[in-house]
C-alpha cells in the first residue's frame, strides 16, 4: 500500500528548510525527507488496538513545520523515525467498518503505562508525561510515531480503543476531519478562562484561528470577539463563525484599543483585551499579543511556536500570564467534565466546520497538496486534506458532501 | 489692467490638453470635444498698503460697533482669537495676514494700557498648531511676547474648565464656547477668508466651541440641508451658526470681528503655470510644467509631499473689514463672490476635478483617503450657488493618487474610521451610530489635547461634508487612486480618464455633457 513516510535524513531536512525558505512553506517537499513509497500496515501493538483505514487526513501547520525543517528541536526525543504523518484523521475501523475520528495523542493508556501519569489519570492526555516511554516507540501522537502509522497512508494506522471516537451520521467526512483541530481550539478556548464580559482577540485566521473563533463563540460568547485575518475569505469565514470584529492582522491592535478604549504607552495598550489567543506562534504574533493584552490578562499560545525572540518587559511589568494550549483531553464545561473531542464534535456540528475543507488531493499528488497547504491563505483555502476514499466509493453509506477529488 | 473674469471654455479640436491636479503632481488630460472647462477669475488686486487698511478698518468699523480704540481701556480682559492652521491654503508667505492684523490690535491695546491680553488659536476640533506654525502665523515678535508667558493658548474643546455653556438656541442647540473668550471684556476675532463658508458667526460659534455644541450642525442632516454650504442663504450650517452667534451676542459676549479677504494668487512664480489657462502658457510655463513633472516622477512620495508643503503662496490681502459680526461678514462674502464668481449655464452629466495635495486638514501632513473625499465631494462639489455643477444622478470623476496612508500623529482616529467604520458602511446617515464612541474615546481625547491630533470625531465630520454630494450623484470615480483605498471609500477606481469616462457611460449614457472644475485657484459657480 502506498503512503508517505518521513525519514530521518539530515541532508534532506536541510535541503527542505533551504528550499521552503525561498519558495514558501511546503515547497521543500520534493527535496525533503518525505517519500511516497510502499508502506506496510503497522502491526497491532495489543489487544485493545484497532486498524483504521483513513478516509480523509488533514495537513496541519505542525506537519508543514516539520516538513519545512522548521519545527523546534524540542520535539526530537518525542518522535520516532521513520513515521507516517497525518494526525487529523477520519477513517473506518477495519473490523466493523464504523466511522471514527482519531484522538491521536499517545498517552499512558495507549502506551501501556500503568499506573498512568498524573496528567493521564486526570484525563489530561495532552499533558501526558510518558510520550517517550512505554511499549510504543516515542511519539507525541499518531502521525509522529513509527509504531502506529499515520493518516497519510492507504495502508492505514493503528489506534488504541481509547483513541477512537465514533462519528455521528449527521457529520460528513469533511466535518469529521475537522474534529481534531477543533478539539485543539476547544482546549485553547477553555485555557482562555474567559467570560461573557471579556474582550477576546484571536490572532490568525488559518484553520486553528477560525476553529478557535468558532469554539470561543460557541462556548463562551465573550463580550467582544475580535479576529485578525489577512485574507478576504478568512475574514468572511471569521464573521460567519461568530467574530464580532474582523480586521487585517495589522489593524488588530488598533481594533482592540478602540474596543477597550485604551490609551497607549511604550507601544503597548494601557488596558487592552482580557485574552489574546495567538494562533500564529511567531515573534511578531507574540509581540503583538503582548502589546494588546490588558495588564494581568492572558495570552494563550495555540499556534506551535519554535524559538522566538520577544521583549518580555511588558509581560513582567503588566503581570501578563502566557500559557500554552496543546492538544486536548478533558475539559471542565460548566462544572461537568467532558472529553474535548466530544465538545469538538458539538462545535463542528453547530458551526458547520466541514466548510473549512477547501481542497482534497489523492496521496500521489502530495507535492501539490503540501504546496497548496503551505500557501493556503494566499490561495483562498483553509484546510487541505488527503482524500483516501477512492477505494471506498462503492460503500455509499456516508454522506457525500463534497465533489470529487480535484 | 483689471483682472480678467472667470471663463468657461468649450473644448474643441484645437484645445490643448487640460491640466489636472493629481495630489503631489499633475497630469494633462485630453477632454472630449464639447466638454466645458471652468477657469477661475484672475486674482484681484492686492491692497497697496495693508497696514493702513487694517488701521482704517479698526478705526471705522462696520455695523453698530465702536472703533476698536474706544473699546479698549486699562484693567480690561482682552482676548484675541484667530483662525488656525487650516487657513490660508497653501500657507501664505510671511508676513501672514494674522500677524499684520494682530500687531495692529496689540498696538492699540498697548496704547490704551490693556495688559490682560490672551491670544487663542481657534482650533475647534482641529489639531493643535506646532510652535513653528504659530510663529509663522503670528510672527516671531508676537510669539515670543506671548508664548513664553503662557498667554498664547490653543483652544481646548475637551477641557471642561476652559468652557462655558451659554444656553440653548431656539432650536435647542447647545452653545458652549471657550470660557476665557466668553468672559473677556472684549473678544477680537481675526479671520482669514478664502471661501464663503468661513467667517461670520461661524468664527466664534465653531472655532471656539466644544463637541457638545458642534454636533448640532456638524452632522449628516445639516450637510444635506446645506445646498450649498458655500451659499449662506441656502445653508443650514450657516443658519445654525448664526443662531448660535446671536445667542453668544445676547449672552453679553462682546465680539469685534476682523475679516480679511485674500486674493487667489495661489502659487509662486515657478508654479505659475498651475493658475494659467493652458492655451496661454508661455514657453517658460511649458518648461516649468515639463521640468517639475519629470522631477516629480523621479521623486519619492515623501519628498514630493515635503516639496509641495513647503510652498508658500503669494496670497495678498485684498480687503479688510472690522466691526459687528454680521455687517463685517456681509462685506467679506460680497468680496469673496466678487473675486470667485463664475456664471455657468446649466448642469452637466459629469463633473471632473483634479485634486491637489492640500486641503484645510492636511497642512504639513498627508492627504489621506478621507480627506481626498472631503476635498472633492465636500469642498469642490459645494463651490456652487443655485444648483450643483453636476446633475442629480450624474457622475463625479476626481483625479488623485488617494494613497492608503495616514499621518499617525495628526489623524489617528481617521485610521480607525477608515479601517472599521467605512469597512461597514459609507452612508453618512449610518455612520452616526459610531460617532459618540469616537468622540469620547479617551485616547483620541488625549492625543487631541496633548499632541497634534485632530479630535476623534473629526473624520466623521469629513464624511458628513460629503453627504450632500453622495446623496446627489449617481457615482464617484477616482482616476489613478490606490484601488483598495478608493473601494473602501465606496467609489470606483479607474486607471485613466478615458477609462473613467467609459465607466461613467454606464450611469449617464454614451454622450454625456462634461464640466471640468479647473481649480485651484478657487472659483464659485453660479449655476443657472
């Protein structure tokens, strides 16, 4: 079975980084460490594991960052090579044909670590302390682990029973493939600890930014939700998903200032947004976030940052809290503990997030797909996915909400 | 030889190309045969001895006012208010007419033993003037005598301690003006008059007023009821200011109004071709046009802006009158019309205009897109009496680069207005819902009071200024403008005049009548 495999090859890694720095994200793929090749289906690691045949598998910003050779070296010990990427997956179980989405985090239960770490014991699987240990090879998630396979392979992947979430019939495949990024957004929204009186600013309106805006609007209904979006289609979607004010990212600080009726000093608003959610993860975005969050406010980092250079004087002086929001697990929703993925399914359904899937490619056109994903904003797209449904078209049991594979 | 009156040229095959201002530059356009080009009257003669004329005006006031000398006495509080940086345009060569007038007023005050004198720049909600601008307007001697002692003020419409509420007009309009001016024994107002809208009761009732007062006439309703606001008999803006001015007088505020007319001698010798009729250009004019055009093409925008804003106009005082406000203003307005009036036979389907680099609100600053709209649709469109130059449902074509650029120090609220308000609606009646939040925004208030920023509400006023034109015309096209900025204004961008005329044909048909307003110099069209 064909699939895409990411190998440890420093020369190709460097070439990809060089190429993408000139050509743009996703452009280094032809010279990088990703190969389209025959892939054996992974072995089942245990009795509670299932084979999953991917239907749609999304291309995420963290995938692109890895392919571009730009991901932080922090991750070196928590991935294992060679691995098949793809952690945003809707697929079918090999044994029952049931449609499922994968919660890809490889926590203690999946790794056979017993007793589980404190985070996993509390249901915070995203915070698992054992991602490099247990009976599996190291790997934060399916899609970064050599033992599990990933969504970018026709040969499929393996997932522990605890990682499977049945997909209701009402959700299309496109909706379902958006559940994983939406779960990240839900987790970020909960990390924001906001309320209906707050001003919340979301920086960035790619997949994560739009899903975060949707989750924010659905879960919190903040007093005012502002989104910085660079492209026209992103602005339109942000408005449709519940943002009150949508502006160009360069205008977001001014919009927050207007909203909060703040003064300015030292290039920073004197009051500002109660919460800023940074869905970009760059020097510029973090600097911008710190300049527009109010004193004692909260900055939530959702976009995966690497090494950044930021002046933290205002953070210190204004006692700003900066927190990361990675993955998902269990959320406290109005005093009730709920799985993040369950909440995400609800948000996806309520907001119709399947509409964010802009283009679908077969695996063998991976170079085009990744270039498209790397330039999604400029090219009027949001989420680009691999479509592995061709072999299953005869099934006809799933809602078919989109046209044929481009 | 007396100056020639204005002229309406009908374009024929032999007519040379017409000069259009285009921001910090200009272009030559070949208008279709049959188009009309309106040329302003030539500048009227300057007063041979302006200082003597000022003295005479102060000694022989109009209306029921006493000569200024007899109104001055020891122990009195005297306030001299003067028009701000928005006049004249371009700024005039030194000595500025304000300096000439105020020197004479101060001389009389000194002779009378008046030692409580304060000068106030009547900013209304405009930006504070810089020291350099004040020095230019008042001259070094006055600036140095007053500024270091804290006796040269800039009106602060946001300082409650500096304001006094005088009451309501019979139409319920608040009249709140500068307390020092209102409580002085005498308020002398020194005006520069370039257009018929300025001066009269508007000087004090607007120039020294607060937002609470100004909002009664600076709004979309008033502007659509002012047809035009340059015609005081048909201007609701004028009527409102007059009601307020009369209440100010009735409240016991004693105003001695001094108004000056400047001639329309607008550009210095090296740019003289800008105010000549093209077919009369000399070899030197042509050379000047070519040389400056070429040079400007190779000049960065910022440098070109700096060059143009360094122009000092050779305006000269053509008349000065003083005394009771309404009597003075009647004479001033007469002079304005006498100098600028041009009779035009009927309206046209299309009105074209070339917009220059400057308007009242971007002296030493950037002509941002909102000001482009205001200059074209506010000022130039309203330079008429009777009927607009363009018919109802017609098309206005303006030429200007319209950059998406703002001076952050001068126009901070304009940026937000452009980004947020105009992104939602360009309807002057609709934008009012945002006005209060901009007007009371503490950051804008802070910048207005302590920096050199226009008040937070000012961009709304600029848009209200366009309200009459926006209601009247069917379409507005900007030639050579930044496309995104033009679209944000709600207008259509065109890359050339030919394209603009083609686009206009969708609205006015394929054989439209066209009138070009060849201005500046300024002209007032009496449209029959």
